[in-house]
C-alpha cells in the first residue's frame, strides 16, 4: 500500500498531513509521537520507539540466560 503525503507550511517549519485512514491503521491520534527511522530504502515512520525494541531484546536474552532462576521465583 502506498500513500502520498502533502507537505505544508506550519509557522516557519514544514509538516506533512497524515490522512485519517493512515492514523487509524497506525493506531495513533493527535498528541502521539511518531518515530522516523532511517533505513537503506529511505525513512520508516512508526509509532514504536526503536529504543524499546533494543531493551526488549536485551530483556528476553537476560530472561533466557536466567530461565531456571525465574522458574524458581515464580513458585
């Protein structure tokens, strides 16, 4: 799916207007934060903080390393 965005002047800056359908599919609304992640193909706009993904990955690795300890703590 491809959607074009129109750039518009917002004060002394430039902004993009996101169509309502795109906001609904991304599950975001006014006041939410979007992240622009640079990729080899261009930019990816996402509501998910890329730093959180790194933290989750580290947490999963930690939990895997200490699986037995977590199992005992769960009792």
